[in-house]
C-alpha cells in the first residue's frame, strides 16, 4: 500500500467559541495500492483538499493516522515530502519567474544538481508542450497553460506518488484530454496517483478505484464499475404531474424495480434492464391514472451512486 489512512479527521477552529468549528474531514479510511490511480470524488466543500493536504503533510490531522510511502505523515513528514509530488488546487508557482526556471527550482528543491534539474525541466516542457511559453513570466500564461505547468512542476522529481488536487478544473476539453493522457502514462510507468475531482466522468474514465466523499465522510468506495453495478444497470427518471408519493410507492412495489429514489420532483427507478422495464413503468403509472410529464431512460452513472448514498445529485450538490 502506498497510502494507508485510518480515521483521519480535521476540525478547523476559526475564532473563539464552539460555533466556529468546521469539521472538514470526519474520519476517513483510505488504502491506495502501489501503481494505482485513485480518485477522491465529491462536491465543493466535501473535504477533498483538506484530505490531500493532510496526506501531503501540509496540514496536521486533528486525529487519526496515515502512512504515505510507508512513512508516518506526522512523525516523518520530511520523508513523506521527499517521496511525493503535490500539485495544489490553486497552482502555486512563482509568478514573476519564467516557467522553465520554476521547473528547475523545483528540481533543485528535490535535491537535483543544476544540470539534472535543467535536463528534467526541458523534458517536462516537451511532455506538456510548454516549449514556446517556457521563457515567459509565469503570470502571463493562460489559466490552462498555468495548470499544465503546475502539474509539470509536481512531476519534476519523478516521485513514486503524486497528488493532483483538481488537476483539470479550468482546462479546455483538449487540454483536459491531454492531462488524462499524462495520468495514464504515469500509471503505465508505475507511478501511483491520487487525484481529486468533482467531475463524474473524470473519475469514471481515469481511476482504478475511487471514494466518493460528502461532508467529510466516505459515502461509497470501489471501482467505478462495481459502484455503478451496485445501483443497478439502468435508471428510469419520471416526472409526474402530481401525487409523487403515490407514484413512488407504486413503482417501489413493482417486482422488476430494485429501488426508487426521489430527487425534488423527479423519481428515479433503478432497474436491471431498463429497456424491458420502461413499458411496464409506463403501464403501472397509467393504471393508477398518474399523469407523466416526462420520462427518460439512462445508464447508471457515478452520479446515481452519489444520489443513492446522499439523496441528492452531485451535479447540484455544489
Ligand atoms: N483553513 C480553514 N479554516 C476553516 N475552514 C476550512 C479551512 N480549510 C477548509 N475549510 C472548510 O472545510 C471544508 C472542506 O474544505 P475543502 O477545501 O477540503 O473542500 P473540497 O472538497 O476541496 O472543496 P472544493 O471542491 O471546493 O475544492 C469546507 O467547509 C471549508 O470551508
Ligand atoms: Mg478542494
């Protein structure tokens, strides 16, 4: 295991008094295997950044313990730091220095000689197509260029584990795809990656395993496939004109419906086989004179997993 965390908690206290406590992380257990791409998926404020910052030793946990690369995050923080790459959510580069100098500096901090740092910086400039912009002050780069450049900085020392906190937020689709490609290359080289995201498709496409976090707790854990399977194959989303409670009870009683979840004025019925079940759903509602305003059939996504565990949609949770 490259990461083993047990009951990690973080409570921030801002100002005096009890009302000012924020329980950002409320007991998180994680096990990340060597070479795995692991995602922490959750809405804004779920505690993703706080979790990553604890594991990367930038903020001490209030309680709990964790080993990263076999080192204790509290007692051996310097050893942890020397063995990881970390790309913060906001970037963290020297705005006035040219991009290439920032990269070289990161190499020097990691203990490389000047020549090694230069060679590694040039290699990364190539990988991330930063060639033409490498000599400009970092502050003149566009948001997406900065993001790519920040990720490059995290990779300077070729660490066995890299933390990427929302690496693709703010990137255009092309650069997002490029970054996914880089993460896949890292995995192919045997590097472990822990990334946070609030994009369902990103977690689905990129990670071997993930946890879904909400309000500082893990609500689900597994491979994307297993998690989606758990909520069943297909989802029929129905909007009835009125009597939603009656419609809900009715659908719940149908034998081919595994579960019905209500989300505001929508009902989501989970079915093993949506194509065969859809006509039966229509008939059942019609039989009781319920008026259907809309009905759609879709495959279960990680959003359905989130919805099942939290009662709300990740898309709206922010
Ligand atoms: N230094 C701090 N002091 C007080 N509260 C904090 C501090 N840092 C984070 N929090 C609070 O802890 C909670 C979790 O924050 P965190 O940044 O970990 O969430 P996140 O999942 O990374 O969200 P986002 O997707 O918006 O980046 C939030 O309610 C946040 O306001
Ligand atoms: Mg964050």
